[in-house]
C-alpha cells in the first residue's frame, strides 16, 4: 500500500496529473514557437531560445516533440485550423440565407482577419516554405484541402456548372493560389492595402469566375476579338 501511495503522489502534483502537466508544457512550447517563428523565423530559432521563451528545459521539449521541425508542423497546422474554422463558420452562418455576394464577402472578411495577424501570416505563408519534403507535402495538402472546399462549395451553389468536376477543382486551385499570393504580398507590404479593397477584389474574381462557368455552352465562349 505504501509503494502504491508513492506512485500516486508521483503522478499528481499541486492537484495536476502527470498528463495534465505534460499537456501544459507541450502548449508552452507551441506558444513559444508561435512567438519565435512569427518574429525571428523558424530558421533562426534554436533549442536554447525556444526553451528560454517557453520557460522550460530541453528535457521537457523532447517529451512532446522529436525536433523543432516537428514543432513547426504543429504550429502551422494549428494556425491552418484557425483559418479553416473561421471560414467554415462563416459559410455555415451565411449559406442558407445570405446572397452569394454576401456569403463570399463575409467569408473573405474572416479569412483576411486571421491573415492580418503578422505572426500567423509569417508562419503560414513563409516559414514553412523550403524546410523539408515533409513540410512541403504538408503545405501542398493544405492548399489542396482549401481548393477542394472551394470546389465543393462552388458546385453546391452553382449546380449547373457546365464543366467536369476535375476542371472545377483545377480552377479552385488557381483561385486559392490567387488569394494566397495576394495575402503574402499584403503581408510583405506591411498591410498597406485597405482590407476592404482586398475583400472586394477577391470577391470580384470569385463571382466573375462563377458567372462565366455558369453560362450555357460555356466551353464554346470565345473572347471578343472585334477590336483587333
């Protein structure tokens, strides 16, 4: 009984279980990494300054992560989840009663609100680039997931699209790429362009694309060459 009591005490400290303490330390490293990756960058982050930022030793780092690269993936995925949650919530709140224009603009509003956080933007759009094949695949799958979401939403809103689904998905990748590139340049310019201009501009692009793809005989539409 005495040994059993000691084992229980070893797992509980100040009312917290071992699992709770490990979870708290893991979160401390994630928050520390967010701060460092979002300011000095992933490549300038060392184990020493990471542990200092977290207020923990490297012994505790290795109980949750194998490497700083793995921690980068964790932080990146967390920020992507924040973006995805904001976007999906906006779609859910607007899709059944708002106009298509309002749905698009409200969703872009919440997207750019998250992207307006400099640390998040730096991590999501820059710090993950060129790190390793593993991180590259994570980045590519993220773009693909957002493109699939956009394609599915497009087909739900416009069930009469006149092109094959694979082409809708390919166009969706282009639209997501355009929004992503616009966001990265917005960050690099220190957010000089008013956010509402970005929202309107991206909304025009999305609505224009949908409008064209919804036209009967869309594949036979040719550009007007009358001015040539």
